[in-house]
C-alpha cells in the first residue's frame, strides 16, 4: 500500500481528515476558528500502523491549511512532531506573543 495513493478526505461534518482502508478509518481531528485550524488528535488503527498513513494525513491536512491561508495550532502530539520533522510547515504555526 503506497501512502501517496491513499485518498484523504476532509469530513467537515465530523471536523476531521480521514483515510478509509477497508473497514478501518484513520483520522486527524481539528477545530476551525476564523483563520486558524487547531489539530487536536490523530488516530491510526493498530492494524494500519507503520504504513505512513498518519504522515499522509498530516501532509494533506497541512497542505490544505496552507492552501486556505490558515494558521496552524498543533495540540495533537503527532501533528506537532510531524511539523518538527518537516520544517517546510514551520511557517504555518500560529505564534503567540
């Protein structure tokens, strides 16, 4: 399973980005406020771990945030770690003073 081929959908009604693999669903939950998106939790079913699905969710979600001009707050440890490991997304982080 190549993670680039996995379709990530923005399920706005559930406030989460999702990847469906068979009967399993991996997701990254968020809340939107004005021009900010707050990522709160990412879940990948144990049987899907190790296939890059979480990374695919993070990449698509962050690319969408960039395309929509949203600042990112990474309360989800997975998303925060992904941003630390992929500095091209650092500029999306909302900085407080």
